[in-house]
């Protein structure tokens, strides 16, 4: 199957229109807005829910979701000694 990008009405990745050409799915790091519903629960208790996440797509890794701070119940979270780093 082949797609002729210039013959299509629209091309969407999640909720964003791509206007030049589709990105290479084998080499990517993209962040896309989405209207997908994301719910985060810990031990059965909902600590976050959003319909406006941003999704990070990075080659070789599963998609990761970033939620707006207002959609997270920070009062239900507690500090941890765990840390992460990115280059």
C-alpha cells in the first residue's frame, strides 16, 4: 500500500495536522497533542485524569504521556527518592 501525500485531504497524527509529509516512523522523537483520555491510578485510586495529554513518541521506546499539572491530584502524591535524567 502506498499513500500519495499530495493527493490526500488531510493527514493527522493524533490531533495535529501534518502539512509537509509524514515523519519517518523508524527515526523519530515527536511530541503530539492529543484528545485521548488518560487516567492514572495508584492502588486503585485515581491520581490524574486528562483529555489533553501530550504524547512523546521516541524511536525504540513506548509512547509516554505528559499531563498538564492541573489534571494531576498532587495532594495524592508523595515525594520519592527516585530521580531521572535526560540529555
